[in-house]
């Protein structure tokens, strides 16, 4: 399967330090010949490698503001995590008005769409014969993680569009009515906190093609917004979402709007993996809903944000203090509910099988286990693989050799030295 990835590697900056291979949750990175290599089939674009790379060799591919010139009419759809990036208490109307001053023709809040997804989730949770616990599908990195590592849990995913995709759909429909332009002339640009959501605009979940036309990072938008906001003393009343939609920016915000206390809100991709393992082992069948965020703190902790996520979390509590939010007047019926449902089911895509022939695959698996037993089980990463088992798998696939392990190499050198000394002594 061809799959676009936002996370990329700059080989010139890479020093082969192995930090990334130790933190990658899907073992998608190797270090070979002193340079990191991303195995695209395994990558979920969580951005963990971006965070830990001391040389900034990992980056997220996002669009520039030049993207706006490709359309006659552009709409910014900001993630609610944008609102808490600035030093002062958040003033959403000021932020949204300033987005129009830096080049956008209109704005539509993703938080608004999040409220609709909350209503749809409530309705879905009342359906019969659903697996427990249900798992939020809002974080694309988590959805791809489940698709790659936990395919048995695909039925547990709530089959509803992410707020980003829904926001793009509503924004375009409203703009076409307002401007009388064709859909292709209207550009919807997402202001993104993370790489995974950029990837989602190219490889969307639940639909065949995304209505998001581009993604600009929060950090890039922040640089343009900051000087404008300092000068902008007059602003429009553009905020239409309630606090329920805005709190989706932090971990636990989505769950809080569902009206159930029987939920788990977990953040940080490695913590998410631990919870998914427990669900897979049927240890959490008494829980109704799991909200899982790849980033620590939720979207406010995305690798493309600016503010410290713990500071940002506090600022969400100040939003009502400094912004007059209009009361929500959401139109809700079965037509809207059906529009929010996935149109394309998520199907498991096996990756990096040992062999397409089952008999050969079994033989290779036996070889893998044998090689793994001979390795030191230290998972030190010195070989360029994240674990001894990963190295054993690479060896079986022909990507590595056993002497890539420094401990195996040392023993072979010792043995060879001893044999040479014995030969020398026998002369």
C-alpha cells in the first residue's frame, strides 16, 4: 500500500545517535551505516522521533503560506490547540480575526465540528452489540497504530469522522453557498499541531479522499499571528464553538463531553500501547470508552505546537474568562449523524510479512526465534535496531547480519584470536 508520510528524515543532519530507534513505538527506525532509516510501512507519524532527535534530523512535511495562492477563496480550520499557544489568556475572537488578517478569507473552528462528533459518539454508544471498550478514532496516529499492531481492536474503534474532516466538509459547503464558487476554487487549510493529522489529509480515515486541501503547522502560523495580534485592537465575534468542543484540545476533553464517568483518557503513545495491550487481553471489558492521544497532554502536546503542554492545559481553563463564546446552536438529526459515519471501513493491512508463502514464513519464524535466542537480550540499540528481536527479524529478512551485534562480534573476535594464537603456537 502506498502511504504518504509527513515525518521525514534529513540524512545530512542525522548523526546516527540511536535516540530515535529507542523511542519509536512501532520499531519503524533503524540506524545503518551511521544514518537513520525510516521503514515507511511501520511508521504511524506520531512524531516521537521529532521530539527526541537532538540534531533535528526528523521533520514533519507541512505546507507553507504559498498554498493560499492556489485558491480563489481560503478557509482556515484551526485546531483548538491553537488557542492556547499565546502568552496572554486566550481570546479566541482575536485569534480568529487575526487569521483573516494574515491571508485567510474565512475561518471555521474544528472545535465546532468536535461538538458534532461528540453528539454522534453519544448516539453510536447507544447502539446494540458493540464491543467494549469503544476506542476514540480522533487521533490518526492511534488509529494507524491499531491498524498495524492491534488489528483485533479495529471493531472497537468508533467509526466516525475526525473533527478535522467534518470541519472541512461543513466549511466547504458553507463557502460554496456564500461565494457561489466551485468546490475546487475553495481551499480549506488545517492549522495542525502534529504530523499525524497532516498525514491524515493525504490518507484520510473513513473516507476515500480528504476535503482538507493543505496543512500549516501551528508553529508557522504562530510566527505570523503574533505581531498581528499585538496590533489588532478590533476584532470580529467569530467564535461559535462552546467550551465542550475547545476542550478536545487536551487529553480527557473528548471524554468529558460524553456524559459518562466510565472512561479512560490516556496520553503518550507508549502509555496508549500499554492500554491497548490490556484491552487486547480483555482486562478492560468493564470500561465504556477509551480516549487515546498519541501526544502527552493531547493535541496541546503536539510536536508542531509552541507552548509547553502543561501551561497550555491551564490556559484552557481561562478561555471562558477572556472570551465571550456564543451559545451552541447545532443542527442535529439523522442526516447529520449519517454524514459523520465512516464511508470506508478500516481494513487491516499486514506489513512486512516474513514471506508470502506460509510454509516459508514458518521456517523463517523458526530461524528468527533461533537467532533471537543466541542474541544477548540487552536491547541496547548498538546494532542499529531497537531490540534484539528486531535485529533477529532484520537478519532473517536479509537486512542485517548477526555480527552487527557488538557482543556477538566481540565473541567472534575472541574466538578467532584464540584460534590464531593456537595456530601460531602449533608451528
